[in-house]
């Protein structure tokens, strides 16, 4: 009999809750009818939704008083809840209210608030000991999942901006400014104001985001804006590339992030046209270009001695003469561009081997730095052997991650 009694009480409470939920819908409808202000009621409900605790009461008589309250007071199952889901109530009052409210929030949200919500975790992984060649052109479900996670961490404002031509150009200019000394930024702005004044207002809004955003998100944003730039006329694309080159040369040096920016945009907007008949199999014809290429990764390594030892090992495996490795300032990004242009003629049978050699140097210190893999991806693009996004973590700031200049 006790079991039957418990079931009866449960069913009675479920019926009571169902009636209460319907009365809430009727109460909402009556409120709209009498006040003629659906947005006011929807706004109150939305404020409850935004609070982590909602309208819950921490009291032993909370359930007894629930029918007097504006929202759900006790955390119960859906069937025992005395109030309908808040979002459903808002939808019945004004179907478009939530979308409008979220848009308004994003428009008034500061960069600090947006970055705090979107900062990615330190995703960690490592390159396989000898798997870079196999990774080229291959995308696994893990890579897709990681890319989706990165995309979710990009602030919504940034996504909206880079899908417009003005915003895409503004982000490119901000990237260039980010690699310049603070004292050199005003001359950059003067050139932009003279040649592309349309972007200044967007740059003003975007700059706090670019300054505070995690570096992991910059390259995905560059990839996102490529389709926007491709809708420009060919003449406008050439003008944009020339302007970017002019801006990065204005302060007499090129930062690593500036080189990545210009190299990626040039690759996407001006793809090379190669004749298969002109590819060369003799790797010794490219020894100078390979020395430059491997030298870049030796300089990017946090343990130069280990990287140099790996460099000598790679040269031995490829039967190449070991040359002394100059500093990145001595190499210069112009020489790197020339080396990559020359390697555009190397046979495809060697490209995976070259990338693997770069990866071996990267891993000589036992870890993969963010900038190291970013450079490897750009070089792989130049060799028509694109690599997927790698799940890597950003460690504490290191002096080697500071802007790397060279004299033009």
C-alpha cells in the first residue's frame, strides 16, 4: 500500500507541475497583453537565464512557494518543474529576442570580456618521430576536432570582421603593426590613412582584440579571411600585396609574424604555376637553399646546440655538406623567400624528405614550439605539401618568441 501511495503522490505532483507550467505560459501571454511590452518580459526572463543560479531559492520552503515566483525555484526534473524552460518562454513571447540580445551583447562587449571567454586551453601534442612526410596532405578526425575547437575560441567579433573586405584588410594591417615597435606604428598608420583610409575605423575596434588574442588563433583567422580577399579583383589583390610589403619594410626590418602573414597571403592569392617537366631530382643543386631553410629552424629552436647537432645529422643523411649556421638576422627573410622560390623546382619525391628534415631539427630540443610549427606549415605550403593543424601547446613566454628583426 505504501508503494501505491508513493506512486499516487508522484503522479499528483507531476499533474500539479504540468498545470503550473501551462499557467505560466498563460501568465506570460496575459503580461504581454496588458503591458504591450513583450521585450520587457523577455528581457527579464533572459536576465534570469544569464545568471548561473537562475531564480533558484535556497530554503526548505522553496518548493511550497515556487508558484509565486517568476522562474523555477527548485532544481527538479522537467516533469516536476513548476515553470517551463526559460528559453521556450522567451521564444513564445518573442522568437527573435535571444538572437538580438546576443548580438547586442557582442557589440557592447569589451575586448577583455571577449578574450576572457574565448582564450583557448594549452592544447598539447608532439610530432611523430618520423611522420611529417606522411602527414602532408592528410587530415585525421583529431585534426578536424582540434581545428573546430580553435574556431570556437575565436571571438565572434573577429569572425564577423574578417568575413568583410574592410575587416580582412584591417586584420592584415593589425598583424603588421603587431610586429613593429610601438614608436614605428604611427608611420604605419599614416600610410594606411593615405592609401586605405576606409579600414581605420574597423582597425580601431579590432586592435584591442589583436593585442590580447592568443597567438594560436592568428593563423586560423588568416585562413578565414582568404575567401574574402579572393573576391577582390585581381588588380586590387596585387595592390594589397604591394601595400603589405611596403608596410613591413617601412621600419627597416621584418618580424616573424609579418613574414608569415605576407607569405601566406601571397601563396593563397598568387599560387605558382609549375611545369612538371622542369622539376629536378638532383638534391645537390639545392644545397644552398636547403642550408638557408634548415638554418631558419636551427635559429627558431630553444636549444641551439641540440638543433645544430640535428642539422648535421640531417645533412649527413641527405649527403649534403654541413655549413655554418648564420643567425636569423644574417639569413634574412629575403634569402628565405629566394630559397623557397628555388625549392619550388625540386622533385616531389624529395619534398616530404625535406619537411622531415625540418621536423627533426624542430624536435631536437624535445618539444615543438608554436612558431616552429607555424613556419613549417608555411614552408610546406610553399612546397605544395600542406600540413594539417597540429595540436600544440604554448608554454611560458620565451625570449626567442620576441620579434625577430633583420636589416633590409
